[in-house]
């Protein structure tokens, strides 16, 4: 059944991407490398944006068909809709990164208001760390409780994952491949847990829907890309992966492990920009995929590298325990930073 749902999401996404390419060109939702300068872009020519639209519609339609629409599922679909609208406006007008960041926080808070939260996280040294100890009752159409620490951390996590994943979409086919792989493993792991007022089976189904929607988009985004994910496609990927990791209680650490390269790249990028006195929100050339291009790697090779690492770490996540995941993440971080340092030294010597 899950495989059928996965194929349905893939098929719908694939079909809807075709007219989206035409509509994006018609309404000038495109990136022209000659007129729309962006320091982080690696493409040339005129490429349609708005890739997040068919991905979201695939998730929406498949969810309405196969998922029981609980309060949380409804909140996820509504919040994702606003994120896609934000993405389409950005595709058309290149919105300020500060405006997008504020919108990310509000959208994350919106889905939290529908009942999503992080009541506890797994302790890598054993047991769990409770986050639901501080509750504030709210009398609004009945008594509701705000979990102050749990909800605040959930908003921070979703805002972080939304932006972190969005930064790793600079290469053709890079993003939809590793997002699909990550969603599949989060779906497999969710079978071990129950969470919130949504069943483990519903979390698994949602995970496979997300994976299928991004996989269906991949053929059009793979090199040479015919359409870009745009801000909507990239931000939605991070937002949904962050949500899936929350719904499978304790799987935030697992998501961080599988997404080690985008996570470490995002941390390094923010530190690098701040060190140079630049805003951490301002795009530039310097992400890990840019470094790989500088040493001669082609776009297909870079995309497949991201997929392969995500697959290896996904398999590892099925067997590694708490502290082992932490050790694995640290080791990957050290190796990645060492590699970036070597590339930087090679560049300086050539200069």
C-alpha cells in the first residue's frame, strides 16, 4: 500500500511539472543568468522557477486521497500552502531574505498552533530529555496548553531546517534526490514510534508522499535542468523534513545525521559570512557544492554524491543508536571541514 501511495505522488508530481514549466515561462517566473544576477547560481540561460508548485500539489492531492485528515495534517497542508505562496512571490520578485526569514518563523508557528511540537528529544547518552515541563493554559474555544520550551524549540528547528535545506539546491538534481531519500528513511523509522494525535502509519504515509513528490520532480530538475525548485521547492523540502522528524518522536537527531552535509554546510556558511562581516542571510558563492565545482566536479557527479551520502547515512541510521549517531555526525563534520580547508588552500596557491 505504501509503495502504491509513493508511486501515486511520484506520478502526479511528474505530470504537474510539465504544465508548470509552460506557466512559469508565461508569467515570467524564470531566472535569466544575463539579467537576474545571483551570486550562488551555477546555471546559464533562462530557467523556469516555481518548481515548488507541482511538488506541493502532488503532496496535497495524494494526502487528501490516502491520509485521514487530522488536525495536524490539516495544519501541515495549510502552512505548506503559505510557504509555496511565499515561494512564488520570491520567484517573481526576489523578496528580501529578511522578509522570508520572518515569514518562515510565522509559518512554523502556524503549524505548531495546530498541535505539532517537540515534547521530548532523545538523549544520545540514553533516555530522553523532556521539553513539556512548562505549560501555559490558553482559554480559546476550550482550554488549550502552550508548551513554552517544546513549542519554541519546534519553531526554531523548523525555521532552521527550512533555510538549511533550501541552501542545498544550487546544483541540477541535487535537492529532490537527497530529499526523497531522507523522507523514505524517516518514513521507515517512524514505524517504530507513535506521535502526537497522529498514528505512526499516517506519518509513514506522509513520508512516502513527500518522497514521491520530490522524486517525480527530479527528471525535470536533473542536469540539464528544465525547471528549478525555486525558493518554494527548497524551503518546502526543509519544512516538511523538519516536520517528519518531529512527528517521529526523537528522530530530529536522525534527520540531522542523514542531512549531515547540508547541515554542516549551512553552519559553516553562516560562520564564514559572519567572519567576513556579511549578513548570514545574504546569498554568496561558497557552499560545499560550489567548492566541488571549483575542483572540477560536474553537476551530475555532485548531485549523485549528495544522493549517495544521504543513502549511506540513511542505512546507517537504521542501525546506529543515540551516541553512535552523534559520533558519526562529528566525524563527518571534521572530514567535510578538512576537505573545505584543503580546497581553500589550493585556491590561494593558484592565486
